[in-house]
């Protein structure tokens, strides 16, 4: 029997709370579907900083490189806001993404029918929505050099300090994420919309040209369109169902995926998969995490919605383990729970009602799994 190795990094804030529900789901699949997981757990973000003065220990990084998949909760929080930049919790996550070379970040935004009235947009705009944002994750302005803040803060020298970040892409980096987007589109509705700002940025011109090159030479059967990212943001809230797959850079992808979250009802619903090149076993290096952060405003209160994290595990079953049927099951169970009207606080509409806690939501998903 295949044993799948998993490294769980719960992180900070609501990270450990939502990850506890994923652990229950993993246990359910072990008991009821005969799957075998070798699960280890470690620290990332502020939790790691508190223990070892770094947001990611080298041993944890090495472990992440050696497992079949990493599951991450969330990192960050006000306690760590004034730390030196180099040891901020977020640096731990960025190191994982960079060193594992997880260049393709898949952020699906699906509107479950039961939640169509919870979106901040009208039901008729979002009902049935199923789009996939493919965000480049290891380059662009997040990592480009030069970067930093100049040391010149001489009193009286107003305007003397400079903060620098560099948007930089190579053609190879653009081509590989474009290939991921075209491959994924072929399994969906065969349409890719690429977003950049080629009207003001040279890196945007290169992005557009390289995506077009990959299309013309390797994926001429997929429908490709290009859009400036600012128009893309507007189109996402005007008529999101016009899109199938959106491919975009690291920063635009970060922003557009948070906006897409609200189309689905709540940021607490959006999962993600960060994938690298295939390993020797043919599966990609991979890290799965919800799109949301550590939600300091509700942390420790049992209010967090665990669905984004649970659906991230469904993506893990599908992309890292090839267990598509099990992934479908888990997604169906979530859909059933929502259809039954079970809601965490973030999904409560104007009509009110009593929200369930994080753990209760997890229990409902297990019950629905057992009833399938
Ligand atoms: P956030 O995503 O943590 O929270 C934004 C809002 O959404 C908050 O009101 C929060 O309560 C709500 N929310 C988020 N997830 C929810 C869930 N599962 N259930 C119910 N409500 C939920 O974003 P933020 O407040 O801008 O950032 C807080 C911290 O998290 C920062 O330190 C930031 O750097 C970090 N962050 C981490 C990640 C990550 O680990 N991948 C992602 C985004 C932000
Ligand atoms: C995300 C987060 C991260 C990002 C932070 C926490 C580094 O916002 O995963 O969307 O900006 O990529
Ligand atoms: Mn983000």
C-alpha cells in the first residue's frame, strides 16, 4: 500500500485552529478509505520565531523538501509586526515557496450555490462561478533585486530615503507558469486570460509576448486573451463568469485572488495549491494552504471557517496523490454541509441565525463524508 508523507505546518493565529479540522479529515480518510498517511508536524512563522528566532528552521526546510506534500495553515500576526524584516513570519512562507521552487499557485474561486447570496455581489453575477487564478509565485516584485530601504535617514534630509523593490521576470519564468495555465485550461473550459500592465511596464510587455509565444507554439488549441490587470480587477467584479483560467504575476495574482474570494462569499472559502516541477515520482513538489491569513481579529475564538484549509487538502489529494475520487468526495461533503445551511460566522447573512464553531464545522464535514 502507498504511504503518502505529509508535513503539517499550522503556523499562527487561526492556522492551528483550521489545521486541526484537516487533521480530522486526514484521520477519516485513513479509517474509512484505507489510505495511509505518514504525518509529521513542525513550526513556521511566528510560532517558529518564538522557538528558534527564525520564521523557518533549516531542518523544517529540509523536511519540506523531502515529503510528498506540505500543508500550511497561516502565518503572521500583530505580535510580530515590529520584528526585523528578515525574520518576519511571512519570510518563512516565502522561503518555502522560493526554495521548493513552487512557481505555479493555483487559486480556484468557486461559488457554491448555497452561498450565492452571501457574496457581496448579486446572485445573478456569481451563481455557478468557477474560475481558476494561476499566480506566478517565485519571482516578480516579491523577489526581484535590487531591493531594500536606503540607510540615508539623516535628519533634515527629507526625501532622502528610498524604498526599492524590483519587478523582474525572465522569459523562462513566464513560459513555465504559462504552460501550467494552458495545461489546466485544457482540463477545464480551454480558455486562458493573461493579465499584466504591458501599457506601462516593460516586464508586462515581456509577459504578454512570452505567454503569446507559448500559446502559438505549444497550445494553439487553447483560446488566449490578454487584459491589463486594472481592467481585469474591474471585470472580475463586473462579470467574473467571463473567465476560465487567469494567469498573472506574483503581485497582481495576490491582489486579484483576494478580490475573487469575495465572489465566493468569504475569504474563509478559498483554497490554494502551490506547485513546482515534477519530482522523480512524476508528482510536483507541492504546498497547500488557504488563501486567507492568520485572521488576528478572530484568532483563538473558535470562529474561523476551516473550509479553505479543508478544500486545500482536497487539492492535495488530487494534485499530489492522484486521488481524484477522494478529492471529489471531500468537495461534495463540503457542498452538502453548506447546502444544509451550516455556517461559520463569516458566512452569516443579514437574516442572522446561529453560527457553528470551527470544530463543529469540521464535524459536519466528517458526518457528510460518512453519509456519501
Ligand atoms: P487575513 O486573511 O488574515 O484576514 C482578513 C479578514 O478575513 C479578517 O477580517 C479575518 O477575520 C477574515 N478571515 C480570514 N480568514 C478567515 C476564516 N478562515 N474564517 C473567517 N474569517 C476569516 O488578512 P490580514 O488581516 O490582512 O492579515 C493578517 C496576518 O496574516 C498578517 O500578518 C498577514 O501578513 C498574514 N497573512 C498570511 C497569509 C498566509 O499565511 N498565507 C495570507 C494572508 C495574510
Ligand atoms: C498570500 C499572502 C502572502 C503573499 C504573504 C503572507 C507572504 O498574502 O499567500 O496571499 O503576499 O503572497
Ligand atoms: Mn495574499
